[in-house]
C-alpha cells in the first residue's frame, strides 16, 4: 500500500469479521482442528484494501484445546501492497496463539499474539509485524484492542501503534447475522496516517458455504494504489467461505 505523500508503508493485514479467521466460538471436544478457505472480491483489513481493490484467495488451519481455551493457528492470503511499495512478495502469512474463555456467564475474553509475516517482502523497515491483542465479548457485542510491539506494516518509527475495534454480530433471524463495526487505527509518530474505518454487513451460512456482503469504508485518502485509487474508499465486498 502506497502513501502519496511518502513511501512509508502502512498497509494492514487480515482477520475475518474482526476476529481470528475460521475459529469457532466454542470447542467442547478436548482437541479440535478446523480448516477454512475463502474467496473475497476485495481483501479489506481495517478498512484498507490489501489487494489493490482486486479479489483474494485465503485459507488457514486452527487448533483449540477445549478444556483450557488455548489455541494456535495460521492463515494465508494473497496480497499486492508490498509490491506496490517497491518490495517483493504477494503473500501474507499470519501466525497466532492465545487463550479465550468466560469471565462470567455473559462476558467472554480472548487474549493473544499475532505475527504478520510477508515472505521476501524486502521492504525497509520490514513489513513483518507483531501485535498483542485483548478482546471482551458481551453477548453479540465486543470490544478489542491490538497493540504493535514492532513497526506497523513497514511504517518507520511506528512501534506501539494501536487499533481499537468495537462491533457486534447480531442474529436478525432466518440464519442471518448483521455485522457492525467501527475501528480506529492510531499510528505512533505518524498521526497523518491515522484513520477510522466502518463496516455494515450481513452474513448467512448456507451449509455448503457461508456468504457475506458488507459495505466498508476508511475515512482516509492517504493510502493509494499505483493507479491513484483510494484503497479505503467506500465499497461493497462479497466473500464466500467454508470451514471444515
């Protein structure tokens, strides 16, 4: 992802519906392994396109230890933004681990760490990023904060950047979920590139696959494709996914 004002990278990488991709909310079995695959019309993360507004292929695998709530997983997606910044590579590879459970009958938690790895990205600073995160759930609603311990996606002098995510996935009947989200990305020492993003969408599981359609927007014009397209512009994004 390229900023018109400078060549500092501040692209943002992927988690489906604001949480770890493909991971079920409850795992009663002691050991549970699941696989997920998806195709999306535009890979948006924190409101910004990672694929120059083009489609992406994605997939991953997760392991959950039911009695303790400990989990580990990995997830990959095609991308374009590292090449747009003069680097190499077209893959994002996420590695994560954490623990989740219940604080009370109505309040859940999820804490962990996530490493975004971009093989052979050759950017300086490197696009590779590590974040710690914590999330509280209140029924269908949640609040989550992610904090970088490295430079954020190749942006120089951006350690200790943070992202605040508030949203809800509301059952509206007939198998439809209403997906609501607002997020604020704060870039440490790079306030000109901080921004807010929004999402309103709907998801339905048809059994053979889950389909989602969402309106997504980031209120920034600082992230542009090589053709000058605003990577945070308002757009409808269609995704089809399956968990095995």
